[in-house]
């Protein structure tokens, strides 16, 4: 026991250039200066950077590293890296191992092949990566290759953000600035910094690699484009939290070890609702570190899966008919003095700081619901949001009984009491009475208050957590700035707070919904309340450039109008490209695998009909089978022609919004038709001839 524990503590963070490593390896004055840089008090000087770089290099080389890289997050939503070795040849034919402060701080990748939404053209290839010193440098072992990774932001020659980190860092500054103003106005002058915290729960599927390799749709599109439902799905509710299969448990064990080495605090693991679906959650961290760590988590899941003969599917909807995967972004605000600003305490009604921050989030989410919705709008996520699955596309907030009651009291004028939870007795003398929470949970809400944080559940499983998080940071910063204005301009703080909260509780009561978000009544009710319900990704992305969104990003210097427009275009293009790849993959599989299999089978049936009839026996059943197959083959071949035309037509459209609209309106329905005919064939074609592994095999065979 003790030995195992000692090992984990040794492993954890062993590949991170952490605070502890810095304290050990840096001269005291350099360490102190760098801490001030991290706290935003001082700028990083070239002298400090040089000493830091040298210490990092020595540390990395001791760990076997030969290369370093600036690790950044372009708009693909993935990460990017270009490795440079530490070697610096000498005239005598030997080599020194060198790494300067300049190389640490700045990289200069040729950036013309990353999506930029028109912000840069190919002949202007220069881009910069800039070290984000708030996210620690780490070492990654990929096979025999050991490399030092420097988390970085990525921008164009003219300083426009081309990535997912720059706006995140800017939004953190905005949030910090406005939160401090509010806290100061409320009389708290000891807090120096406020940070967003994030704990993303990551859902994923694992299937055997044998099946994956036989499915071009999984290989190229990450999801199944064909597949009749398995006779058994998730209806038994027996997978969620079920006992871990030994092969899965071994996989998880190795994932944890790899993540712990990188300082990622993998904490929770369990089976999810759908068969073959699982979840991993870390202990939360500040938003940008958590986002970097989530990228490492997704990469590690994929990498370790292969080692175990699995493939990890991170797509939002790899299989139709069973649950898809999301990422629950747990988000809160913490001060440098360790206060969670969204912790209600025992008597939230008299916790003024909590109520102000809670109400700020409520107002931000209601006011910018469309922007929040757009932050999770992708082709993959479209199969979840609003498509008979959790959560719906309508943004609403779950507050729970206790806080909803207080919210009501605020609207009426003043909050005077908090309902208490009490005790839960199970009527079994040997079990202790359990303290009961003052509110139940709600699993269906897209944006739920869960004890001392909000949980944004609309985020897609493949998505970077950056977008949804920097949107949340920015819109909350904006409302905090409004509140700070009020508080700073009025003498009586208590009276002003009461007035501000009353206004918020009255104006935004409509966004609070504690009921079942899946039921059809809610859609009707939400419409009555005037809440938007934007089901389609394209429609949602088209709201990004609405005036209030451009304004809010501009006010807080998170994204300029040009940067925002580039992002909107990139997202629309990504929608079209994803759908285009799916459609072309579908055509290839339908033409080269499914139709031929059906033709082979119908040929066999034809032969059988001939020989059986020749033997003087009725071939009625065979004839019926052949007719059924032939009818579906006719549908499939018509579907193929129709899809091909739809792809050609949509592909020819120039404007990216129009094109994305065409992919949604013509290509997706055409894909559905092809799938319908093919899935019909799957159910009746000889299993030995069927070319694709089935849902039952992929979901249930381990
Ligand atoms: P559940 O599935 O019950 O919602 P999990 O334990 O799977 O809960 O995940 C909860 C996540 O919320 C964890 O990543 C946890 O670290 C994170 N979390 C807890 N407190 C905070 C906080 N103050 N800020 C951000 N995330 C938090
Ligand atoms: Mg969970």
C-alpha cells in the first residue's frame, strides 16, 4: 500500500518544470523575479529569461530530452508543434547543447497552413508563438522521442490572435480586472487577483482497434456514417457506473500514470451511460492550465488506447441511437487569497459577495445566451444539442431550490433567509445519518449551479475548452464591469447592491429553469419566455457577428471585430469541410463496399432461385428476399446519385455562410437517405458478406 502511494507522489508532475523544480534549480533572485512575472507585477526581462531557459534546458536534458518545441493551439482545435533540437555545432565538429531566453520566449513558425479566416495570406507566412509562462513547461515522451514542450500563444505578424490561447489569456485579464473592481467596491481590498477555474469532465468511447480499421467512416470522419442499431443498446441502464472491465481498467491505469507525469490531476473515472462509453475528470485548475491539460488528456487517451488495442473515439456522436459524448465544463472564480467567489456558504442569503457574483453570471448567461450557444456550435455537437439528447439547444440555468428561492426573495426586494438541507435518515440503524444538500441535482440542465461552481454541459467532447471558457470569462467580466460602475458611482454600497440584485433577479428570472430540460413542454415554455432555441450549428454561428457580441469582445479587448469575423468564418468553413468529408466518405463506402456486398448477395439469391426451382421446389422465400434487397439497392443507388449532386452543388458555393447553409440543408438530408437504405440492407444481407463491423460488435465486444 505505502509503496504504491509513494510511487504516485513520485510520479506526479515528474515531467513538469514546476514551482518546486524552479525553486530548487533557479538562483533565489531569479526565482523571485519570475514569481512576480507570474503574478503580473513585473515584466519578464531578457536576463531572467536567459537564466530560466538555461535551467530548463539542463533539466530537460537530464530527463533525456533532445528537442524543445513551442506548443500552441491553432484554430483547428488541436495542438501544433515544431521540434528543434538543442544542438549547436561548434567549428571543431562537436556540439554544444544550447537554449536561449529568446528561444524560450518566442518562436517563429511558418504559419501559412493554419486556418486564419483570411487574417493572413499564404505569401505572408510569418507567425509568432509566444511563451505563456502561466502554464508550466513539461516533457513529453513519445516512443523514444523526448521533447520539452513550451505552452505558447500563436499570433500573426500583425499581432492578431490566430489561436485558442491568446483570447483565453486576454479574457482572464478582463475577468480579473472587473472582478477586482467589484470586490474593492464591496470593501474587500486584500484580494490582488481573481482567476477563473475549470474542471472539464471528458467523455469518450473505446472500441477495439480491429473493428475501427475496417470502418473508413471512423477512420476519416470519427463517427459511424452507417450502422443499424444493435439489438441491445443502453436500455438496461447497466453500463453507467458499472464494474470496470479488466481491459478498460488497465487502459485507465496507464492513462492516469501518463497524465500524472505531466502534472494533469486525473481524478475520477467511470463507465458512462452508453455501452463502450467512459469518463475522466481531473481536479480543477485555473482556466488556461485546465485547457492545456484537457488537450493533453485527449491526446493521451488516444495514444494509450492504441497501446491497448483500442481506439479512443472523442467524437460527440460516434454511434446513432445511443448517448453521445460531451465535456462538462465546471467553472468558478477563485481569489489569490483562496476564496471561491461562487461558494454560497451556509447562509447564502446574507453572503453579499456570493450573491453579486452569482447574479452576474445569471445576467451574463441570459444576455449573451446566443454567444454561449455559438461557442459550442460544431458539426459534431449538432448531433447532440437539441437532437433528442442531453442537453437541449436552449440555454437555461439550473439554480436549485435554495438559490431559486433566494433569487425570488431578491426580486421581491431583499433576501432574508436560506432554506436548509437537514439530515437524511435511511431507517437503517447501522448507517449514519447523512447531511442532506439543500437542493437536488439536475442532470438535464445545460448550465447548472452545482454546489460551488457552474457546470456548462453543452460543450462537445472533441472541442477545446478554450472557446466556451473565454466566452464565459468575457461575458461575466462585462456584467461585473456594469456592476462595478454602479457601485463606484453610488455612495451607499448596501443599498446599491440591493437595487442591482433586485433588477437582475427581476429581469433574468426567465433564464432560471429547474425542471426537466428534455421534455417537449420546456421547448414551448422557453419560447413563451422568449429564450432562443437555436438547434442548427450554422444558424448559431451566424449570430457570432451580432452587434452586441462584437461590442462585448471589443470592450474587454478579447477579440477585435476582425479577429472575431475570422473566427466565425473558420467555424463555418469547418462545418462545411467536416460535412463534405463525411459525405465523400459515405459515397465511397456505399459505392465500394455496401452496394457490391448487396449485389453479391442478390447474385447468390438469383442463383439459388434458379437451382432450387430447377430441382422442382418452390423458391418463394428466396424470391421475396431478392425483391426486398433489390428494392433497397434501388433506393441506395438513387441516394448515392442524389448525395453526389448535393455535394457538388454545395461545394460550388463561394460564400462560407451560404455554403455551410447548403451543406446543412441539402447534403445532410441526402446523407440520411443513403444511410436509411444501407441500414435497411444491413438487416437482411448475409452477415458473412456484410463488409462493416456492426454496432453490436463495436459497442459490446471487448
Ligand atoms: P459530477 O460528474 O458529479 O458532476 P465530477 O467529480 O465527475 O462530478 O466532476 C466535477 C468536476 O468539477 C471536477 O473536475 C472538479 O475538479 C470540478 N470542480 C470542483 N470544484 C470546482 C471549482 N471551484 N471550479 C471549477 N471546477 C471545479
Ligand atoms: Mg462526472
